[in-house]
C-alpha cells in the first residue's frame, strides 16, 4: 500500500479496484458479504467434510430452491430474510427426508441423496418458471438464485448475514469439544452422556445456515462448493482441527471476495461460477503443493526414496560379490552388476553418483569396487534393513 | 460366591428389521471379573455391548449397572469401541483423543485444561504410548490405535469397562500389554467385559465368560462353562480344533487359528 489512498487519474485498473473496495459502496458491500459467506461456510464446511457429509451440503443447497420460490409465492415479498427462511426450511425438510428414507427403507444414503436433490431442484425450477410467466414484474431477479448475483447485495443484507453467521460461529466455539467429539466418535460421545441426536441436528442446522447465507450471492447450484472446497483445501495443510477451521475460513473468504469482486466489476458475470473458479484455484494449489499431503510432495518423496533404495541396492550387490571373493575391495564388472539389478536400469548413473560420494571407485573402465567408506555404508544399510522391522 | 452384580441384563431382545440379533438374553456379570464374550460372527456380541450402553434400540428387556439403570450410572461405565469405528485420519493428536475420555466429567462447554492433559499423559504412560502424545493419530499402527483407545477409557476412571475386540489386528507385543492392563484393572476391583475372538486364549486371559449365539448359551466361570459341549452349542460343528487335552497346551503355531481368519 505504498501509493496510499489518493486516487491518481492515470492509475491502471488494479489499484483502482483496491481503492474501490474501500470507497465504492457496491463493491464494499459485495466484498464484505462474500467475506462473511466464505468465513461461515469455510468454518461449518470443515465439519461437513470431516463427518463425510459433503454431498449433504449439495442436496441441501439444491433443495433450497423450491423453498425460495414458495416463500415468494406465499408472501409476495423479495426480502432476503423471507427468502432465506424459505430456503432454510426447504433444505431442512430435504435433510429430514433423506435421513428418514435411509432409516425406513433399503435405499442407500447416496441414492436417497440423489433422489431428494433432483426432485426438490426440479420442483424448484418448475416453480421458478411459473413465477416468471406471471404478468406482473415483481418476480424479476428470483432466477438470480440459480447462479447468484453479488451485485444485488444490499448493506442490510450483509448485516443480516453477519449476525446470522456470527451466531453460527459463536455456537461452534462454545460447543467446540462437543462438536469435535461428535465428529470423531459419536458413539463414544453418547456413552459420555451427550445427547448425540440433538448435537447432530444442531450442527446440521448450522450447516444449513451457512448454505442459505450464500444462496443469494453464490446461487443454489454451486453453493456446495463453498462448503466443501475451502475445508478440503485446509485439510491439506494441517493436522489440527482448530487450525483447519481457521484456514478453511480464510480460504473461503479469499475465494468469496475475489470471485464476488470480479463478477461485480464485470457486468453479467454470474457470481457463483466466478467464485467457484477462484476456490478451485485454491483447491488445486493445496492438492499439489501442501507439505506431506500434497501430490508433488509425495511424488518427490517417493522418487527420493526410490533413488536411495537403488543406490543401496548396488552397494549391497557389490558388497555381497566382495564377500564371495573374501576381498572387500575386489573389483567387479558393470555387466555383472547389471545382471544383479535385473532390468532396473540406471546402473551406470547410480555408480557415478556413488563414486561422487566416495563410496565406490572405478578400478578400470567398466570395473567397479567398493571403497572403505562404501563397505561401511553397505554394512550399515544391511544392518538397518535387518533390524528395521519395527512398528510402523 | 455372593458378589455384587456389576451388570445385570434381563430379557434383552434386539432386532434389526425382522431378524433378531439378540433373543431374550439374561446375563449377570459379577463385580470384579474379567469376562470374555465369545461366539461366532453375527452372534450379537457387539450388539450386546452396545445394548448395555444404550447405543442400539432394544425391542425388549432392561439393563442394570450396580442395580441402577444405565442412564444413571453412565459415569462409572467406560467404553472401548472397535478400532475401525472411527476415521483415524481425523485432524487431531493422540493426547486430544485420550482427553476425550474426560469430556463427560467436564460437562457442557468447559474445555479440557492442564488437569485433563496430565491425566491423559498418565494414561498414555500406562499403555506405553507417552512418546506418542503429540503425534497425529493417522500416523499410528493398529496396535497403537488400540492403545490410544484404551488410554481414553482409562481416563474415564470407570468401575465397569466394556471393550469391543481390543485384540483385533494387534501384534503379539501389544496383545500381551493389553492383557496385563486388563488384569491390572481387575486387580483394582474393576469389572471388565471384552468381546473376544480367539478361543484358544480364553482360559489363559479371562476368569469369566459368556457364550453367545443370538441367545445366551452359557455364562459363568471359565473353568465351569468353557466346555466342549457349550462351545459346540455356540459354534455348531465348527470347533473341531479344540480337542480334549489341547486346551491348556496348544502348540504355538496353532494358537493363531481360533476364529480370527474369518
């Protein structure tokens, strides 16, 4: 922020967006609203992901559509609070329906989820079409709930979202150990006397709240991405639940703000897909680069491991050959070593690496022998392998 | 033998759908015994433990712990679930999991503090896992996971312990460590009930047993009820490996047969 807040007329777009963030009413509202969505869905989404309920979020957000449409049809109001309550109720009923289908029939969880999701969503689309065919103009904008429209956010919406979101997060902080235990081992929680059903319903309700908060901005189709993606990314970076939830909230806020600001600055760009593009970038980055869990990290660790094993293998081959000759420094031809490491290839390259480290030396072209250091290393490696059967 | 009844199960029936899993089970566990629940797969062993803990819906019957309903005696009943019942990739540490055993005593909202951490470390010491206190739980072997669960039950400081297959998939060293721990608990006057799979070790590890196959076949001191007749009634014709005379001196390589491979 070297430039300070003054607005130079010749400034390019990028700093312009930054200063607009603080000065432009729409952009500020949009950014704040999306930050709230990101923080709340990131925090509650962590529980959904850890409890393997990621898809439930998808079903709940799709199922919210008929709730929004019905709330409008019944009240004639487009007040966000009214629509949000409708959405939450519909999401709730869908969740209860899924649970009761699983409990009372032989239908499996994923099938029940898929059925309820598509039935509710289909019904919602039908209602939307009916609403749009009505002659009066009051219906305008309801279809924005499909893919979200950040620019439509008003300041009082953001205040509502902030209060709801803050309450949800406050509850998870108060019931921190209860929710942690519920997510890790519900049976054990029950034997300790915690009312697991009540806690389960409460946590699910909070997840519903997180989802409906974002419906207006992100849309019913893609809101589940905000529940799943930040949490899945955060899990890559940490093994601590608290850190995971904070990180997930930060990722959610980052994706929410950048997506919403982008879509609000470029006209007619739907917010939901833009946010999802941003959050996808975070997911890809985390999946690839996170230490220990990241794909690249694992790839290099395995390669290093394989390389080390190959070098040790050749050292041991030379060592066992030397033992047969009763002369540890006896030289052997490359072709023998090639035969011993059957088909693995790279023998010459490995020998060069070993000789750089002073473990082997070329006695004559194509003839290799262990050095004194090489003998020690081979003995150490063999000892390690013999006694290396410890617990994982 | 005039001992107090630690657990009393009366007319217990549990059904999943139309299929009864437990049928009219009456079982009394005297205080201070180390008891094995044995029976074939699908005999309802786990269900029996879960029914005592009120984790499954019962069709009929009731359970008393020291003469009172379980709901009043929760605090004195410790539980070690099957190791595979949780996700070990959950982002938490060994010490955190063990401290969960104190959550009930802590009550609502209050967080575990130094006292709980000290108790957890002491319990980890007992199961030989103090080195692993800060370790992430996904980095544990099966035997280590089992020990963590035992430590979590230990910090509950209960009178009655119910354990679901604590020997499942652990190595020989861990098995010995767990047996020693169970016997220490009994020596301290606790009652320990264990779902067990390896028939060969029953006389060696336990002093009390219940043979279960949907119905209760027999229960009592191992020396009285662990008979070939009762085992045949429990397992049908499938106990050919337990012949007369071999019970106390089975060859080492046959000790593994049992029912484990199923």
